[in-house]
C-alpha cells in the first residue's frame, strides 16, 4: 500500500518525512540514533514521532518466544479477538499469554467477561480497558518484521512521558511516542513542545506511515507545509 506523505488535518497540511536507520539492536542507546539520523533533516517548527516499539527495543523491554507458553486462557481469549487480514494484532496465543501474565489472571478473566457482555450491546474495547496494565501496547511476534524481531514481543516502554521529554531536551525538537499498526495509531506520550493535542497528532499519523514490516523507519519528522 502506497501512503501519501502529505496529510491534511483540520485544513492544515503536514509532511511526514520517513527517517531510515540501521537495524536497531536490543539495549542500544536511543538518543544517538535519533541524533544521527533525524537531526540533520530537522527544521524549525518540526517535531519527531518515535515508534513505541523501538523505545522498547532500546530499553531491552522484550521477551523471547521461547520464554512464553500459551495456556488455555490465552487460547480461549484469542478465539474472541477481532482478526484483521493485514495485522497480526493479538491473534497469536503467545502474545495474549504475555498480556495475561502482565495483567493477572483475575483481572483478565473479569475483562473477558465484561468484554463479552459489552459486545452483546455493540460496545467494543471494554476488554482492553478493564484489563488495563497497558496490555494494548504489547507488540511483536510479527512475521512481517525483520529478523530477529518476529521472535520477540515488545512490552510497553517504561516511563514514556519522561522518555519523550528527555529526548526533546537533548534533541532540541519536540518528540511524540506512537504505537502504530495497520489498524490504528495511538499516541503514547508527547513532549511539552508539541502544541497540538493528542487527537490531532493521532490523526496526522493515522495511516501509520512508519509501516509494520522491514522498513527500518522508526522515526518520522512531521512538518507543517
């Protein structure tokens, strides 16, 4: 799918400039990578969107597939999760197992029950709200990603608000952290220098220009044009 790199939101056009990097490895320091690849392209008024996944990779906040064994509950929940043809989502039991362990069995079971009731009334998303613990941000086990990432699940980054604020202070440009899939994009955190509200930031990036495969584009420069 070819995505337009100019997107208009509320009558304002924004260029989304992809920043390609080397393959970032687990535990790598994020700021030097951001400075090396993004800083030379930045202009006054720009801000940078950073993939949540790459923050988790740099924090080494990941789990290998070999450490996850999906049990009956994870397999049961997966049967009721909405499936998308172009996004793995939580269709893999091992990924749901990580969510179960993060939220705890009692809370996940409650979320499953209330989520099922909500669906009867046309209400979706209750499962994720009740489960909490940021489990909707869990990512990974994506077969389309570049090796070795398909073998890893990325847990939600630690202290996302602190991360983006520190990156802004070091880089000199505002930074947002986004969780993008082929289905939706969520703004996890944004530094104080971004004067747009989160909903507007989300709409600017809603088509997930960073992609879900081996693009090696964890950063996007956003520029009003």
